[in-house]
């Protein structure tokens, strides 16, 4: 269990657990902006957007992933991250991500604004752009 300077973090995707252990800080992006969670953070629930998820395991070790949409829950010195996808930066293919972004842009141009197809294309484009940013910061 986490000591007074750490919090226990768990990162889960539909494929299973990505990380579980104590960290000094968890950093990610919510719909209202960047957030850093330290030990004894106030309880919260936040919707996550595609971005880089950083777990500061020690002062010198940071584990990183490209995160998809999801949720963050912080309660009782524990952080639970539920996301659709978590990919380490070294496993990201910039060429494939560029193609995904291009495909999403084409679908956006062809879809009627406000339709479900348009909104899905917007989400796909945002995810591809966020993942590209993580890939390029390896």
C-alpha cells in the first residue's frame, strides 16, 4: 500500500491491467485540462481525453503511455485510470497514425456536421493527433 508520499495507481484497459503500483505522481489530461495527482489528493472523478499518461514511479523513473479516452477516479489515496487504450511510445507507428488522422479528416469532410459519423471522426482525429504527439516525443 502507498506510503504518505505515494499513492496507489492502477491503469486498466479492456485488454487488462497496464500498471498497478505506488507512484509519486500521476499526470494526464482531462476534458478541462492537465492534471497532476499527488498523494492524499482530494477525491475526484474526471473524464479523460486522448493524451500522454505519465506515472512518476520514482523521482528518476517515469512510465509513459499514449492514452485513449476514459475516466480517472481518485479516492482514499488511490487513483484508478480506466481507458480504452494505453500504448507505450516505442510501440507507436507515426506513419500509421498519420494515416489514421488523414482518414479521420476525410470522414469529417464527407460527414454531416452534428451527425454521429461526424462526431466519431472528430474523436478519431483527436486520438490520432494525441498519439502522434506522444510518438514524436519519444
